[in-house]
C-alpha cells in the first residue's frame, strides 16, 4: 500500500513540475510574437460608444498618430 502512495505522489509531483516548467518556458523564455522586430501589429480605433459600428478613424487622426509615434517604426492606415 505504501508503495502505491509513493508512486502516485511521485507521478503527481513530476507531472506538476513538468507542467509548470512548460508554462514558464512558453511565457518567459520565448519572446512574444508581437515583440519580434518586423512583426506587424494591429490597433483599431473603436467608436462603438458613439453608435458607430465600424472601427474607422479620421485621416487627420492617422496623421497625428504617425507624427507622434515613438513605439512603432511606422503606422499605416487601410480601408476596405
């Protein structure tokens, strides 16, 4: 009986340890996709509080964001 308890305890401990190290490696050791240089990101301007269903912005706002951007290499706009 004590052998079964010891084996089960070791199995649970090894499994928990492997799970924690896997999560830690995935979160800390590998950089996030958005942190890689040259990787595009996406930001949307949401006007749903004003009753507008589209996520659009005025061209003047885009020009302001481009002029004031310090965290991005470039900012671009697009329209469907």
